C-alpha cells in the first residue's frame, strides 16, 4: 500500500486507506494506525490512568480496544476516526471496571 506522506504524518485520505486495509485484514495497516494515534490516545486517556490499579495491563487493554474500534468504525460516518476510537476505548474501559 502506497501512502502519500513523506514524513511521519498521515493525511486524512491515508487514514481512510489504512482503515479500509485493516477492515480487509491487513495487520500492518492496524499497526500503522495505532502507532500514529498512540500519543493522542495517551493524552486523551490520561485521566483513566488510575484504572491501571483495577485493570491488569492498561496499555494492552487500550491497544486491543483500539483494534476492535478500527473494525467497528464506519468509513461513511461523519465522525473522525480518532474521536470514535477514543470514545469506544473509554466506554470499553468503563464497562470492564464496572464488571470487576
């Protein structure tokens, strides 16, 4: 898959191509998306850091929820993917804490 970026940035169009590839089972595309959004997710989910006490391994919970969010995201929606992923991960973490 050829992306249009020359640096470590991913354009909106590149992000959509990566999401489509991930929907088709391309694990490398999932990895590229996660590495691109990791810092943003850490910043957005910083207030949930206390959950590390409740959940055994918070970073892996975030990553696995992110990968599920990739497959649940609808490309046709008007919501930016990172906003959807953050919302999905927050809800997943809250549900896991409620059941423990």
